[in-house]
C-alpha cells in the first residue's frame, strides 16, 4: 500500500491496489463537469458516462487504448469522493495526472 499526501487540509490522496482515492472540494455536479473537462483536456476518448443523484461513472480510453475509469460519489454538500483506475493493474503516475487535471478544472 502506498499513500501519497496532498497539500492542504483533508486533501489526502491514497493509491491502493491500482486505485487512486481522493476527495474533491465540490459537489457531484461540479465534480462531474470537472471530470468531463479533464478528459477533454487530456484528449482521452470518452466511452461512457452514467450519472444519478449520488454517483457518476466515467469510462474513457487513452491513446494506448488503456481503459480509464473515474468514479465519483457524493460525500456531503460540497465534498465528492473520486476513484481513478487505469487499466487492469493501475498506473499511479497517470492517475495522479488525471486527478491534477480534474482539480484544476474545478
């Protein structure tokens, strides 16, 4: 298990068994829009987006045809949990790059 500490209070980022887990300081709607902007900025091909009032699941593919799954889950009025998985085994560097793009888009 590897834990990477982020900057700021409550900004802990954990990378465990191929999944990157973090919290976003925004509600689900704002977080979903940020994910869409990040996917577009990174030029990933968006495969699907499924969303309801409590969660959203985005599936995209990069140029190397790796599946990228981004899951959002409501954790409060202005807090959303994000989980990023790249490929079968995960890719920590790419997951962190995606998280950075999502945070920049908020």
